[in-house]
């Protein structure tokens, strides 16, 4: 049995679907998961990553674990306790969803220091481990959906700065391989899309998927900062703005790891926009 934490998130939800389609019997878990969040016939259990004890019954009888790193709530996790509970339940293999920022922004408290501490706990767990370090997600642009639906407008900073954003479905497919197949223990995979894409180009791709023009309005960094502070801690905001506005060489690099694991190139942002166009109608 494979336990998928963060099963209502962009990667976890897709991973549950991929595993079920492959004939596995995943157990999907998150704090507020419901039957509507999983494919028909898939077991789901409510549990909180911030409460390792709540995960013990979920892990009972499992042999593999997809561990979401907590995202904005990562500071609330006791990863050591989570891994202890996983081992006690029978888990032998763990795949961690980490972040490229662990490598590219090591001095950032949120992206680097905290992320590295989680990775180190996994590497020292005694379990067979694989670490996934994705960069910017295509699905981050869901944040534009309300303004696209209402006004056919995208507002974002750094309109001409590109990053090789990745489709969360590609992350999920890499995770499924690492969870199900041998040969991935001790590996760290950096996961990106096939090419860099700018926010302005992303807006154009959404417009192409809708077959309607989308107007792009470039925010100033201060405007973006004020908006992001409504839902992100200040240190996360500053690091995120630095990545979006002045990405370093490592953050601009297109990684070969998706193709290495899956045997095909990663999907483009345009592919993602076409597949998810309903969110923008």
C-alpha cells in the first residue's frame, strides 16, 4: 500500500489518480479530505501532517510513502516523528516532495534552511528515499483565473523573466515511478519543464487555449509584494520575488531528470493551459 500525503494538493491529487490507474491501492490523506477528492474506490483518511500521531493508523500496513513537505506550513511539521510513525507502520520507501530552492537559495530561511532540514531528516530515516526538487509550478497561474474569467486580464510582476515551470502532473508521474519501481533510492531529481516561459508568454498560452486575447498588465515589485503578503510570510515573499525577478543560473536551468525517469520530455506550459482551460473560462 502507498500512502499519499497532501492528497488534495496539485501534486498529491494527481499522484493518487496516477497510482489508481496503474492498479495500485493508494491511501489518500490530508487534513480535510473528502470522498469527492479521490477517484471512485480509492481509500481516503483524514490526518494532519502537523500531528504525527494522527498518521499512525493511516500508515498501518503501508510499504511506501509520498511525503509532501508541508508547503507554507512546513515549519509546523515534526518530520522525524512522521518518519518514526511511518516506519512503525511498515513503510520501507519514502518519496519526498521538496523544492529546488533547497539547492538554489540555501540561505533562505524558508526555501533553503527549513527545506534542507526536512531533506536531512528523510535521508537519515533509515528508509529507502528519493527526493524530488521541482521548481516553479505551472499551476501557480491558477491565481490568475478570477481576473481571466472576469476581465480576460493577467496581472503579474516580471513579465519578461522566464523560468522552466513544470506541470504538477509530471511531478506526480515521476513520484509514481519512484514509489513503485526499484532503482531510485538515494536519488535527488530536479524537476523542471522543457523550456523557460515568461508570465507574458503564459498569459498568451491561456489566451490561445481560450481562443480569446488576454491582456497582460505588469505589476511593480512593490505591488506584487503587497498582494503576496496577504497569503505568504514576509521571508517567503522576498525569496519568491527574488526567484521570479532575478533567477540565478540554477533556477533558469532546464533539468533532464523528468525525461530520464519517464522516458519522455516534460509537458510544456501550453500543454498545461490547454488541459486546464476550464478553470479560466
